């Protein structure tokens, strides 16, 4: 949406004078990209969601299982994913990098399902629920209804 708004605009009124040429180059580079190339950022963000959820679930295990090793696994998984993305982008190019990130997202989905807790089953008690006959009646102390007792209960 921003690039649609910036297309054909005079950028000198929007950016500092020393950055106008760079801004024009960036807008031009965006509009000269292929349609599928411009969707790569969307694909990358969509593939990052399962990774982020799996990392959150790994950190959650620290509290659920009361073991700090899960935190170190989350840190290690995050480091591995980031290192793989940076190395791959610099070495093999953006398309292969997105393919590797898709594999990482698939592993992350597997982590999510492996660590998924089963839904809690309703608790079935062996004892029957108490009935009205088994509950002793509650006996309150008798209070004499006097003006003094009534005045002591008044909220001031």
C-alpha cells in the first residue's frame, strides 16, 4: 500500500534532501521486481509464524515441566533458524533460503503437535455427590433483635 502511494510521487517533499536519490532507487527497485518476488516478504512472514509459536511453546515447557533445559532448547532452535537463514541467504540465494525456511516451519509445526497437551478430561469422582440428607443443616447463633444490635450492623 505504501509503494502504491509513493509511485509517481515527488519524494523530495517526503524524505530529507540527502536521501531522495536512495528513496527513488528503492521505489524503482520495488516496482521493477517480479510479482512473485514481491510476495517473498509475505511468504517469509507466514513461514515465521509456526517458528515463533514453537519457540513460545518450548519456553512454556520451562514452567509446565519445571525444567530449564527447555529454555536452552528454545534458544538453540532460535539460533539455528537465524543462522541458517542468514547463511543460506548470503550463500545460496533467496529462493533456496525460503525453501529451507519452509522446512524449518514444518519442523516447528511438528514441535507444536508433539508438545501439545491433551485436552483435560472431566474429573470423574468415585464418591457420589452429597445429597440434601447427607449435609447437616447450618445452625447460626441466635441473635436478639434489639435496637442496639441493629445499630451495630449499620454502615456509616
